[in-house]
C-alpha cells in the first residue's frame, strides 16, 4: 500500500545485514542487462564495496517513508530558494 | 626560486598595475619552477608553456596600456584535468579519455580567458574524480610536498600540490563530496566548494551532475576570493570582521567520529581563535550522518554510472581498478533508491535551511586524518567524508582553511560552511581566521633542496 501523509515507519528499526554475495549476484544480472563486459572486474569486491551502502539505502527507504507525498517531485539539484 | 611564484594574486595584480612585475616574467618563473620541481611532485598532466607565454604577452600589452580585464589578468592559473581547454586533451586522469582532445573551451575557461588569465596547465587528479590511484596505473599520482611518501588527497590532488608549491598562482578543481576541501586540508592550502553552479560546470567532465561543484584552490582566502570572482564573473566582497557572527559547530558529530587526536586539538584551538575574534560559538546538530552518507552514495552511484556506463560497458580495461569497481557499484542502486535519495536530499536541505536561521556559518574539521602514507592509503584508503559531503547535497558554500599541523608536520584544515549564496561570508570567516594565525603562510622545503 502506498504511504499516507501521517503513516509511521513500518520497516524494522535496524535494516537487515546486506549480503555481499547476494549483492554481487544482483549486480551481475544488471551488468548483463546493460551489456557490460565483465571479465576485467572483480565483482566480489564490488559486492563488498556496495554492502555497507546498501544497508544505509534501506535506512533511506525507511526514513523517507515518513515523508508526505508531494504534489511536486523532489529536487534533483540543490535549492536556490535562499 | 623566484619570489614571484610565491606572491599572492593581489600582490601580483598591484605589481602589474605599477609595472614592478610583468605577466611574462611571472609566467616564465612559474614555468621554470614547474620544470624544476614537477618531476618529483607530479602535479601536472599537461603544461601549456607556449600558449601560456602567448597569453602572458597579450596580458602584458593590455595591462601596461592601462586596460585591466579582470581580477586574474596576467595571473598563471591551472585547471584540474576534468576541465575542457580547446585543443588540449581532457584526460580525466583516465586511460579512456587520455587522447580525447576538447573541441571547445569550457565556460570557466572562456570566462578566465575573457578576464586575461594565463592558463598554464592541467593538474593531475584521481581518475574521473572518484577512482583511487593504484600502483602501476596511469597517471602516476601527485605527491604531498610536505612528505613525498604521503598522498596529497583527492581527487583535486595536483591542484592542491601546485598551489602550495608555487607551480601556479591558483587552480580550479571539482568537488562532489569533498574533492577540493580534502586535498586543501592535506596540503595546507585554501580550497573552496562554492555555491552550486556559481562557477559553471559546462564543459567539465561530470561525475555526478547534481553534486559536482567547480571551485578554486589558492594560498589565501583573498586569493580564493579573486579566483572565485574571476571564474564566476560575480563580485566577491569580503567583510572586515566576524565580531558577533553566530557560528555553529556540530559537536555531537565531531565527537562520534574516530578522527585523529591532532585533528580534534587543532579544531578546538581554531574555535578558540574564532571566539577571540568576537564570534559566538554554539553547538548544533546536523542531520544524521548515516542518512547524508546514504544520500550521497546513492546519488553519486546512480548519476556516476549513468554518465560513464557506455564507456565502462564497452572498454572496462581502459578504466583503473578502483574507478571500475566504484562505478560498477552504481549497478546496485535501483530507481527507487535514487528517488528516495532525492527525497532525502529535500529533507536535508530543509533541515539546513532551518539551521541557518540560528547560525550564520558552520565550522568543523575537514577530514578525519592527516594525509596518510601512500603505502597505508593503498592498503586501507580513508573512505568517509562526514563533514564535507552534506554541503554537496545542500549546495551551499564551504571552504577549507589551514588550521594547524600534527606532530609529524602534516597540515590540518578547518571547514567553514554556509548557506546557499554565502560564499563571501565563509571566505570572510576564513580570512579573519588567517589574519589571526600564520598556518597559511607555512611552506615545505622544495624537494630538490631536502637532505636525505
């Protein structure tokens, strides 16, 4: 169900531990979608590199779930309002 | 060494106006110094000696005829090698771009040329503004002039090294999460990330369109103000005093990090200096670090991969190991992740807008450590930017100013950050701090004069 303006966070307080091996597998699938040559890259290292930030990405999703839906999209560039 | 290569931009400009020095003389002295030192420092990827001397002759004619075109007329300036100069390769520090010749000047170069600046060369950098240098890869990274076994930081590494050692009067770098301010702190120069797009990004090789900033590095806050004015075309007038200024320090964030003790001591002493100048210091809270880091990573990861994907997909062997892995990490982010990061960016902007109602500027350390030894860096590179990245998210002005040295003689910087458009204000604080200290005046011995 889509969020509502006052909906409380519904995801766990602590995001699940990111699994580098699972990330590596997912990343390789996407690399194939984009037609990337894969033979030069250590994909296990990519998975490990991503693991930490994936945890925080889950945190992002949780945090913004409390934000109201907006009539305008989020800004893609910093504010010039001040 | 010619003293001309150590002079401030203000001194040189006055000397030109009074004919005590000439642009050709200063440009030649700078080129001679590059020839003498840069074999060791490696701060340049390309030196544009012939065209620089042509530009210096033209500047000399104009200035000596009483026609000043701008604050950088006749001043030898360098550019990070992500910035297009027509007819010159913009390598981006990457094999993939090494032979790609720019067909037109970037906006910043056009602006600098119109103001009479002398473009002396293109500075070394970390690959595409984000890859870490690895042994055996091109280009060989620049070295820290305070200790050649240490790194100068990145990604605007060559810019900081060249400015510190007088291999240019000022340089322009790019900063997506701290890539100007970090090297400035590691090398002991002033480095500024101006307000977003105050200096045009057109013609600058992008990493992340919405986080990239082009900004100046100089030896003093006044020099950086002149460099900012010269590249943006806008007036940058600094104030005379910071008495009564409300300065916030994110003390809880500072206390939560595992920074080297010398960094903390230098910061405490710096805030004491600011208090002695009449500023009112108060502790403030910034948005949660985990959120700002996640926002930054998701945006850089998504935009960086989108930008470089065509080349990375076809020619991965033309990217360094680190750049390849870091760009490929962007594959992990989904469209939802990117949109959530933009939503969080809105929240962070609103929180800092609110914070800047109660304080005029924020001060903090710049990085968590002094410049590490190259061998340590290659084994375990510092990867966190808890103090700098948030200002890329928000787009406000932020500057690193020299604020001390550790026990090994390595420089330490202090960051002064402000709201969108507060460029002159943060430079005013930096200059007031400089006037009360002498950290910015210290210089390392030239490599060639050192004893083993």
